[in-house]
C-alpha cells in the first residue's frame, strides 16, 4: 500500500492509489500550513490574534491547494510521460475546481487516479 510512494512513474493499483492519497494529503496539508504561516507573518506583520490569522489563512488556502495539486499532477504526468493522454488531461482539469472549492480532501482524488494510468516510458 505504501511502497514506492515517492516514485511518481509507478503505475499503482487501488490500495496503492489510496495510500498515495493519504500520504500526499497529509504532506500537502503540512506544507500548505507552513507556507501559509510564513506568508501571513511576512505580508501581514500587524496580525496579533489567532482569529485574524485564521481569517487570512482561509483566503490563502484555496490558492495554495491549487498550486500544490497542479504541481503534483504535472510532476506525475512528466514522470509517466503521458502528456498526450486524454484521461490525464481530463483528471488534471477536474482537479482544479475541486482543489479550489473543496481543498485537498476532494481535490487530490483525481490527482491520485493519475498514478493509476500506465506510463509511456
């Protein structure tokens, strides 16, 4: 389930796709939280309370989720060399609104299914 997690060129089966989804969702949430914290601290030094920081974090979170999902999906497509695959392009297009409106919880599902497509290497 958790083998070859960081080798993006591997074709995964059902349980491996689920393991990929779990690990990369947690990893993405941690990365987004750290980046969001640094952005708020650098751009808005006047923020003093947790409530004000949370208000700003809610504004930055969809953009960071989209960036993480798109970078990850482009890395998978590049590693598998499936730039001309209709399914890969469709999954990437579907993931963008899901990442923006629902975050990593739903947005990484199509990105995870990209790992189940056979590569052309």
